[in-house]
């Protein structure tokens, strides 16, 4: 079996749910990224992403992470780690909404204790 055929077989068997921090830099194969899009995205059009399934998947993934980010609640380091790895592949994001910070409701009794300290 040739190295190429073995690589194709391995990529075909590789789960589309592997950690994105590992697969982004290690897997250039468009067929793998096309499978990721098919398995994990509800709709997609690679022509809007430079005809690249990898770019499409990474842009959509980062977009979702940013849209679900809650200031002062979500760990910013998760997004920073993604940005460090994805930066070469991200050209355009379509952010449709940003979430506001969540406010903690504090009872009057607890507020009195906080003010005393």
C-alpha cells in the first residue's frame, strides 16, 4: 500500500469531531474538511469562503465561538487558543450577534454583607 493511499484511508476513518486545535494545522486535506462541514454544519457554501472547505469550517466554528462568548463568564483563553491556530485560515467572519455580560442578582441580605466587609 502506498503512503498516499494509507493517508487517504486514515483521513477517511478520522472522526470529524477531533479537537480542532489539533486538526487545523495537521490536516490540509479538503476531503476531510468537507466531511466536517457535512457532519457538523446545517448549511454551507464553500464558494463564499474561497472555495475552501477548511476555511469555511474554521470561519464558521470561530464565528460560533465568538457569538456564544459571554463576557466575564466564558474563558477568553479558549478563543485566544483558537485564534492562534486558525489565524492563517480566517479571512472573513459574519458575526450576527454578540451576547451581553450576565449580571449577578444579589439579594439585599448578601449585599449588606458585602458592604459591611
